[in-house]
């Protein structure tokens, strides 16, 4: 995974999170959305760690 796709995936994660919070969907669908948000955040962190291990750069 190169830096561009890493930034694109992070931006998409933030955009979806903002939409969920803006629509107050988290309150109505908390059982489904909270675990999905946690999993998405964890995979984001794992991708960053793997990218750093491979290239030695953050992005």
C-alpha cells in the first residue's frame, strides 16, 4: 500500500465518520455502527503500522 492509497483510505474513514455523527445515526444504530467504527479504526492503525514497517515513512 503506497502513501496515496493510505491517505485516501484515511480520508474516506473520516468522511464516513463525520456523516454518521452529523446524521445522529450512531444513536439509532449503535449496536451495528459502534463495532464497525472500532474495527475500521483498528484496521486503519494496523495499515499505518504495516506501511511504516515496510517503508520507514509515516505516509
